[in-house]
């Protein structure tokens, strides 16, 4: 407990009046001092005793530790000695084992070397023996091969000699065969050339004779008549011309004028119907085809026409129709149409019926025909001659009737016409279809063609195109 003067009591005190404390403090202080001294003495004694005990314990411990250390050192020395002895023993044993192993390995190596030397010697001996055997075998083989080669060479030389002899014989035989074949071929070629030349000469003569027949028949006015009667074959033409030469006839009109029609028909030796048909055509000079031809070719009142006809390339002008077509595509159809037109008493310019089909003859035909018949087919506008004929017809302001053969695409064909302005109106009007597969339809088509040529009305384009 704190006192006012700041000092402390050494013993706890109860809370008593101040006067009592002041009276006994000295006694208490003395007692406390004595107690403190006693306590200090006791503490010192105890500390001395504790120190002595501690010193003894430390000495005992030190002695024990020293004894233990001595013992440990002795044990360590003993252990180290034992380890050293053991290591020395192990080392000696290892060295002994190593020495023994080295000795064993040396013995084994020496043995292996001896065995190897023995094996190598045996191998060398064997190799030498094998080599000797091989050399002997090689020598024997070489000798055998040499003998075989010499034999083969000898046989080859003999075979080559035989082959050369055979080849020479074969070459001689082949050469002789080739020469014989060449002689035969040359002979055959010469004979073939002679035959072909003779055939060509006969064909040329026949063609010239046929052309002469047609020319003379045309000049006499017989070709159109006989064609119309469908009897214009070469035999009939020959008989007709022979009759005219025999009787001095110069034209069809002479047959009629001098009453030679019956004799003419009998001379031709025709069957009954063709004879009656021809007789009917020729007996009335003022009707049918005979009168038509007579009026055009032999009338005394038209000397200028006769003179013009005599100077033309092809006889028979003027023509009613000029058939402009591509021969390879429309030829057979136009032959049928032309035949029907001739039967109807019309004069037709058709290339296959003309003596001369040159460009000049075609242009002459266009010029001396009343109506230009344009027969469309797939290749019409691809033909230089067809386009040339059409251009000439346009230049001469001819009546143009546009037709097409059965089954063609008219629109597609007209797309390929020339782009020149004069061709612009071609195709503006409907084209007339010429059906030739049926006789009735063909006759109807021919009638329409004749009507179109006679009654057609020209469009107002500055040129008289007729459709």
C-alpha cells in the first residue's frame, strides 16, 4: 500500500487509522528488516547450497562426460582399428581376387588367342584349299566355256553362212517376185488405163452425142414436145432426128403443116397411149404445146424473134419460168415440177434440161424468162450462182415467185439472205410450198405457181417483186 511520503510498506497492512500506523511503523520496519535479512540469509544459504549442488552436478557431469568421451574415444579407436583391419583384409582379398581374375582373364585371352590363331590357320588352310579347288574348277570351266564358245562360234559362222545364202536366195526370189508383180501391176495399170481411157472416150462420145441430140432436138423444137409427153429419152430423140433428117423437117411446125404427124409417131414406135398423147399434142397447130411452140419459133410474122432465138446459147427462148434452185437440195423436186409445167404447155428453163449451164447461159435464161421462181432450200443463199441469178432477176425487174420445198424452215433460211438493200423485200410475203411427194398435191402446187405468175400483184417497193 502506498504511503503519503511515497514510500512503500514491506508487508501488507489493513486499512487502519493513521495514528495507529504511525505508532507501530518503526517496530514493523525493524521486524521487516529482520525478516528481510533472514530471508536474504536463507536465500544466500540456499543459493550456496544450490551452487554447491550445481557445481557437484557439473563436476559429476563433466566426469561422466569425460569418462564417456574416453570410452567413446577408446571405442572409436577400436572401431577405427577394426575398420582399418577389415579394410586392409578386404583390400588384400580384392587385390587377390583381382590378381586371380587378371590371371584367369590372361589365361582365357591366351587360350582364345591360341584358339583364334588355330581357327585362322584352319580357315586360311581351308581358304587356300577352296581357292585351289575354285581355281581348278574355274580353269576347267573356262576351258569348257572356251571350247563351247569356239563350238558356238563355229556353229554361228556356219549358220550365218547358211542364213546369208538363204537370205540371198530369198532376196533374189523377192526381187524376182517384186519385178514380176511390178510387171503384172504395170500391165494391169496399162490395161486399166486403156480401159478407163476407152470408157472415158466412150462416155465423152456418148455425152457429146447426147448433147448433140439435145441440141438438135432443141433446134427442131422437139425437146420441149417430147419432154412434155414424157418420152424425151435418147432412143426416141435419135429416131425423131432421123425422121426429120429423112423427111427434111426443120421444125415442129413442119410436121403439122405437111401432115407428117402420123408418120412421125409411127416412126418412133411408141406404145399406144404415149403415141396417142403425142399425136394429140401435134395434130392441132393452133392448140396445145405444138401451136404454142410454132407461134414462138417459126411464125413468119416474127422474124426478129427467130433471129434472136438462133443467136442464143440455149434454144427455146423465151421461157415462161426460170427455176432458180440449189441442184443438190431441190433438183429432183424441180424436175417433177418442171415436168408438170411442160405438160401444162409452159416453157421452162431448168439447168439439167439445158445444153449449156454456164454463167452466161444462166444470165441469158433469167433475162429471157417471164417469171423467176425462187425455190428456197437450206443452202440456197449459200450458193453463189443462186444469189447471182436472184440479183440479176431483181436488176431486170422480173416477176419473182417465192417458193419452198416441202419440210424446210422458211424463216430460218430467210435469215441468211444477203444484207444488200435490194434483197430487203425477199420474204415479206408468204412463200408457196411445192409438194412433190403426191401427184395430186403437186398438180395443185403447179396450178398455184402458174396462177401466182399470171395474177400476182407487185408490192409498192419500186421493183415488181411477185409472190
